[in-house]
């Protein structure tokens, strides 16, 4: 079965690019543009991976993880995506349960390979 | 009217006028500060908003380059490589504006770690290798043996070196010489320091422009037809980062005689 990736991102342009990239490399993709949408989507159709832009329009993207955590619905892999690399932001994401922090622009050649590694590591862990 | 009375009343009038003037000046200063904060906020917002569509462009172009959407012909691959290079350059410039805006709003922090001066210089030289080769420059590195390891923000030190070396390469006509030297610096309030010099045999900077080049958005030749383009923020950011580490930066240059930028960093910087 294809791994299911939920892309949480408030730019339709970035969602469009990631959708093409992930679908072409053998993933099933859902997208959400706000915390509420992301939580609803994850509950309706649980993703294997959440790619989470942490700076949504006037919202903290990490809210998706804290909300899902209250009902034990966290995905196997959550990865934060940010525009700017800062130690404090990185630490906050890792503390919130993110497996990694990616800085935009995400490398098209690396993302599919990284997802494969994270999923296989989460298999081992579980 | 008695003379003393006239004098007192004229002094009072003058005092009142000075008070009014002071109030007006205080208001103007507050307005200017407000405008400056708005400018910084605007730069920060616009950089963030520019970054988002650019990242989409880069992702699409990289998918094409990597053959994820099918193999490309030679000319198509060349064109896509051009899109990626151009977009990455734009992203670098947007990042530079964002860094400047954050520095201006005092939002920069230091993430200290221990590293060797040699390691960070090697890394920056490797980044610049393609540009050095393109311009046919000779790049040399001279590091004093047994320099102690630095405790500082490695990324920011690499950023300073990259900005200085980038300028040295850019402002030196093809076939020139650029260099980086590192040696023990003077003792400072924070103890021992290192001094790093980035030099070139390029066009040089007239002494009257030495202070100007460290100012944000400043370019000695600001005309639209100037041959060197950029945000004009590279040296302002370099100075900001050096000062964050309690170091100092200065320039030694004359027009037509190349430039030597020096900066010092305490071995154990602020953490």
C-alpha cells in the first residue's frame, strides 16, 4: 500500500509542488491549510506521515500535533517544515514530537528518500 | 519698562520656544523610530512572503532536473538548471534581507559551539570554489599553526566569511588573487582573540567610503548600470554578526589597490 502523507501548508503553490513530487514518487497525498483542517483530515483518514509547516497563517502549526496527541492519534512520523533554520525553533519542534525539521526549500531529490527512511525507522521502533 | 524686567520676560519667551522645539523634536524622533520599526517589519514580512512561491519554483524545477517527471533533453536540462540557479540566488538574497530585518529588530541569538577556524574556512572556500574557478582567481589560505578552537556561532562565522569572500571574488577583475589569513589577535576584555583577514587584489575602496560600505543598503556605486549587484546588506550583516560576538571589523583599502577586511573574535565568545 502507498504511504499516506498529509501535507499541512498554507500556500497552495507549495502544496501543489509537494503533491506532484510525492504522488510521482509513490505516495498518497492529502493536504490541509489550517490546524483545524489538518486535525479533521488526520482523524478522517490517518496519515503515515505529516509534513507540517509550522508557520501557518496566524497559527502555530505544531498545534496539530498537540491536538492529535490528546486523543492518541499521532502519526507514525511527523516532520516540521520551516522557512528559517533557528536552534530555538528546531528545539521546539523536536520537543513537540517531530522526527526532523526541514528547511524550505525542501530538496526534491531527498524528500522521498527521507520519508522512506523515517517510515522504516518507525517500523523498527514499533 | 525697567530693563531687568524686559530681560527676564525675553528669557522666558525664549525658554518657552525652546521647550516647544524640544517637544516637536521628541515627537519627530518617536515618529522616525516608529517608521523604522515598520520598515523592519515590512522587510521581514515581504521576505517571508517572497520565500514561499520561490520554494515552490525550486521544488518544481528540481523534480524536472531529477527526472521524476520523465527524462529531459540536453537543452531542457540546461534551461531547468538555469531556473534552479536563478531561484537559489533569489532565495539567498531574500534570506539576506530577512537576516538583516531580524538583526535590526534585535531578534538574533547566538548558538555557540566549539569548532576550529581551519574547518570553517575550509567549508567557506569549498562553497566559493565554483565562483573562484569561473573568474580564474587564485584563492589562498594561510592559518597560523596551533590556533585554539573557537567557541562561537559557527553558522554566523561562516556567514561572515562567505559574505567577505563573496565580495572579494566579485570585486576583483578576472585572474586576480584572493586570500584568507587567520592568526592570533589582540587580548580583549574577553581574553584571547583570533584575527581573520579576507583580502583581494580587486578594485579597492576609497578611504572616504570605508564607513559607508558597512551601512545597510549601501553600495559605493549605486547607479542602475553598476557592474556589481546584490542587496547591499552583506557587510552590514557581517558587522552585526561580528558585534554579536563582541568582536570588531574594519577595512584597510585604497582605490585600485585591493581590499583587506579584518575582523576579530574572542576565542570564547558570548553564549
